[in-house]
C-alpha cells in the first residue's frame, strides 16, 4: 500500500524561531514526533485495509481510534508549522475585525488562547477554529489530538500544549512558552486559513 500521508518540510530553518523556540526542539518535534504520527496514520490505514480483505473486524475499534489520533496529530502539526514564522506581529484586516467582533479585540483573544493552552489537563492543543454553522471564530481545548473537538470546525491557529513542544527549553514553566509563542505567529498564514475557511458553509440542521 502506498503511503497516503507524508511528512511536510518545515517552511523555515529549525533554528529560525530562536530564542522563542529552540532549533533542537523544532528538529525533534518535527523529525521525530510529527513523523511518528505520519507513520502511525499510514500503518492504521494499511491494517484497516487488511481486516477488510480478511472480513475480520474484531479489532476495528482500536484501529479507528489509532487512525483518528494519528491523522489528527498529523493535521494539527502541519497547521502548527505554517502558523509559525520568524516574522511575528499582530492580526490585521478582516481577521482582526473578526477577533474584535467575537472576542472584544486581539488582547482578549490572545489571553483566551493562552489560558486554553496553559490550563490543558494532560496533553493537547489550544485551537482557534472557524465554526461554519454559526459562522464565527471559536477557541477550543483539543485533548490529545482529537478529543473534545467541535465537529466540522476548521483549524486556523494551533498552539501545541504537549510537553514535547516545550519541555526541553522551558521545563515545567510552560506558561513562558505560551507567552513566547506569540512572538512568532505567522498572521499571514492564519489570515489565509481564515479566508479559505469562511467559504465553508454547513447547514445548522
């Protein structure tokens, strides 16, 4: 079976985000952790194809759970890499307007996202997403990679709250990592995702 998922290249040098995120963390995070999710997703697909061929679905629940976990890990990390850039700043244009309307301004949105990341129980993500039913940006705490996630939402900005994202540099002071990451958010990428997501419409019923 040909691999369905592949590890994307980082769009910058691993050390480009220093001092906010160390190059060593980026190398390990991308080349080891993300690569493992890609491998796991492809392995789950291969095993699902195998049980279909054999007509033996006794382990389907485990495989479907593995597939959801690894595909979601791959997708969120792929968003995370492009969400980051050595050239930071603040949101502008229609994205800024949307954050003003929904959250009362960028500082309030930033505080909401930071607290969502910092108060994650266990491993997971803080995720700003487009919610197409109501047509608004929402903040979510995503446990692991897929738990507690609103169905149909489209990721715009992902902050990785797993320990492997920060522990080598920030140890147990994870709040410092979540503060530092705002210096390297690629708002052009977030705005690009916002514009594309707004074209997604779902019926409320």
